[in-house]
C-alpha cells in the first residue's frame, strides 16, 4: 500500500516557503492530469421481447419470447422476464421453450423495428451527451463526464435516462457506471442487471470488495476456454488475477499457454483491475477491413454442385453490392464452407489474391468458384461464407485491354440503384428463382431475420 505521505511532502521536511512552492507545483500538475471519466454502459432488458410487449399491451403479464413460431428447431432470440421465470432461456430451441412453458407466446422477429427503436434510444442518449458509442443493438456506451454539471450526479443522470427510454419505447434499461468502459460493462453485466433499480457504480472504491470475489468466468471476454486455463492455473476468481504482479501472471500464462500468450496476459490482468484507456468514440471506431456475407443452409438440400453454386453466386452479389455502396474494392477473395454427411463434418477457409482490386460480381464469382471447386470434398454443405478483404478506395480503377470495366461498373451501379429504391429482389439473377436460391428469402430479412 502506498504511504500516506508518498505524494506530498510535509512542512517538517521543508520550510514554509518551500512547502508553499511544492503545493503550487502539485496543483499545477493536477490541473494537467486527465480528469477521471464517468462512463455508462446502458443495456436494454430483453430488448426484442420488450419492444414486442410494448407494441402488444395485451401481452403485458404473459410470457413472451422472440423466435420463429413455425420452426420448433429454431432458437429463441430473446425472452421477457416472465418467460425467464418459467425457465425459458435465450438461444434454446423454440420446441424446448414451449415444453417448459406451454403458455409461451412466440413472436416472429421484426429486425427493422428493433433497429428503429435502437436508433431512437441513441437519440435519447445524445440529448444527455454527444459521446455515445453503440456497442450492440441493445447496448451503448456513454461518456457523461461533461454532463454532470447540467444534469446532476451520475446516478441521477442514469435515472433520467431510464425514465425517458421507458416512456418513449417501453424498454427498461440497466446502467453500469465506471471510470472506464471495461468497468462500466462489468458493472452492468454483473450487478446492475441483478438489481431492481438497474443501476450500479463500479470504481476504485469498491472494485476489490465487489468485483474481485466473483468467479473468473464473470470477467469480461472470459469464455469457457480461458476459464479452463485459469482454473488449471489455480486462478478461480477475478481477484486471483488482479492481485498478481503482471510479470508473475505472464510467467504463469507462458507455462500454461506458451510464449505467445504475453498479450493475452496483459489484457486479462488489466481487465481484472479495470484498466482500460480506450475512450468512448461516437460512430464507427475503425476503418473497415473486410466485407462479408454468410448463409447457414440445410445440408440435405445442398449436396449437388449446381445447387451450391447458386447460393455461392448470391453471396458474391451481396458482398460486391455492399462494397460498392461503401466505396471499396478488394483484392483478396475468401471462401469458407462447412460440409457434413450426418456422421462427420469438415470445413475449409481459403483465399486467393486477385490481379486487380475489384467489386465486380463476375470477377469475384470466378475466383470464389475456383476456390470452392478446389477444396470442396463433395459432402453436403451446411454453411457458406464469402468475404472481400485488402480493401481500397474505388475512386481509382485499373483498366484492362480486353474488358470494359468502366461500363461493367456503370451497369452494376445502375442495378444497385434499382435495388436500393425498390428492394433487393427487384432485380435478381434467373438462377435465384431455382429451388436452391435464397436471394428472395434474404431480401425480406435483416441479418438473417425477418424485417
């Protein structure tokens, strides 16, 4: 522990004038030190289900879950607190949920509605601070450091936010408060969600008493694999990691996971102590590195090459369209696939570098077909994935002697404009009308779910 006088000398050691000089210097130094931030992580409780219950007052006291009611093998995307009290959990099968709770009302997801509500909540947050960073559709970081003088203490701001969001959307929010994003996130997940008031502050005054006794798997970004390694090392609580010297923790990690684990060790050690220098950054945080699309398939329907190629081309078309919309071209095409015959499965992910960067569908499709033909083992395919990386600005194009690429781009962009105005299925390739095509189904979805 630091000595109480380690940061400030006393009059007994220095003369009065010297002491005054020291105090003045310390004050000047403190003025230059960065102010401790006050950061929120605000989470919408049972977000999808709460929106559906707000739209249907007759379901107020009934167990509600969001999923596809026509598919018992589909998964539950969200469940309201009433449904959870009956044992229903997120990510379980619809059939399993109905077996636990026969009176469960399963509602088909409406992704566009959820996105609209999420954007409305962002606007509410922005009425308190301009430092709002979306973390997911139902979670957002807020830096309210500069808002305290206008709206009151952090807990009061959190209560005002809760009231505004509930009144406007019907969604109850929980708020974790901390001096860093990592502490705000862990305050929400481990404490605010479990309290009736939905607010909890986690900072240097209570991190040791509140956070450190928790099991290590409750530390942010600690999954089952890392939990297994930590338990093997005898580190069963967050405090077991936080109390270690960093050098000692790195040595233990190297012994358990190899010499390449130093970066992971530093990350988890800082997380346990709540250290996180990253600021709240409004909007997209970093430059886009890849554009991709994937599709889960019923393997029983996709065992012929001609059927698989239909979906492969549809994914390429979507990837290239998005690239053009964002103003990018890419030089590396990647194809991933999972195949299974019911008894065994395998997967591959391979890539090829093109001669010129592109976002033309026929150029990317040719490369994607070549990769798939080379590495597919012939078993039914249950998942396909296409991505375009090594992105660059599409304002400059490489011309070729034998292809009119300018004309090809003009044609693709004209098609894009029609799709943007009338829908993604306004123009589709004839192959997408085959039974194996999924483009028309995807046109009515967002992120694989119904709009």
